[in-house]
């Protein structure tokens, strides 16, 4: 385990050094991220000019939820998407073979082997939006609530990684099939409180696709006094998602035949 952590530390360091070589990209990424965040806040602001509550959430609470979503989305963009965005192509052209020979778990190399450190700007900006939302709603957070939010953030990140890998691994069974667009469409539902959707969608986004765990549940505990029982439940869901993904990945590897052989 320690060797694996050191390996990924080295790989991340290499990605950072590659990124800082192009300093103009840093400025461009910063500007784009700020504009995107401002647009999301503006869209939310337009909604709240017509109502004081969205699914029972005040404007400040919804802003904190948007910031939490932005934080997880930044981690996804920085650590996961640079690998899985082109995973199907790696299977098709045989580059995946090289990962099978490396001294580390293939699932981790395939999903976390490279990174886009500049996307971490989204994480910093997301945390700032959370603070702004809490201040706007005049919510006094507690130490217990903050620790619970951090634990739920960790569970959401693990769940995000596991479900993204699970969707990507479909390519082992259907080489020409990609669920990237489907995953992205489902993912975007997490930027709003799950309570704004109808009852059928609420059930789906809570028990089938755990969209509610990405931002709604963490902010519910942090800002709205949600029950702390959500923490072990979310950690359990994250563990179950990892287990299912691991099984699917190993089954996919058994089906895999090298494109170069």
C-alpha cells in the first residue's frame, strides 16, 4: 500500500511539473473556472428571484450545495477524468496492455495514473462558494457538523470514483459502447438539491444512482441539521460501490484480449 501511495505521489508530481511549464494555461484555467462558477451562481440567483425556497432549501443553503458539488467536480476533473475520458481508446489501440505490466493495481493506474492539477482550482473555488453560501444564510456551523461534512465529502469522492470506473468498464464487454455522456448527464443532477425533483427521481437519485450523496446529503448535515446517521450510511455506500466496481473490473479483465496480440 505504501509503495502504491508513493507511486501515485510521484505521478502527481510529474503532472504538476508538466502543468506549471505552461503558465499561460494556469491563467486561462483560472479565468474559465471563475467564469463558469459565476455563471452557475448567476443561474441560481435567477431562480431565487422568483422564489424564496427551492425544494425547501434557502438561497444560502443552495449556494453551499453548489460549492460542495463544485468541490467534488473539481476532484473528478483533476484526478479521474484525465484517465477515463479516453479509456475506451486505450482498450481499442492496445495501450492498456502497458498498464497490466506495471507494479501497481491496474484499476488504480487506469483511473488515477495521470492528473490535471490545474483543475484543482475548481476545488479551491468550490470551498470558497461553500463559505459564501453559509455566510449568506447566516448559518453557524459546528465542529461536529464540519467533521461530518468532511467525512461525507470523502465518501462522495470515493463514490464518484467508483461509479465513474464502473461506467467506463462497460467497454470490456462492448468495445464500441461508451456511457460517458450518460454518466455526465446523471452527474449534473447533483448540482441541485435532490428535493427539487419528483418522488420517482428522488428515489432513483438516492437508492439507484447515489446522486444525493454527492452534495445534497453533505450540506444537509452541515447546514440544515441533518442526522449524523448519514455519515456511516454514506461510507457504507462508498464501500459497496468500490466492491461492486472491483468485481466488475476483475470480470472485465478476464474478458480482455490484447489489441496488439
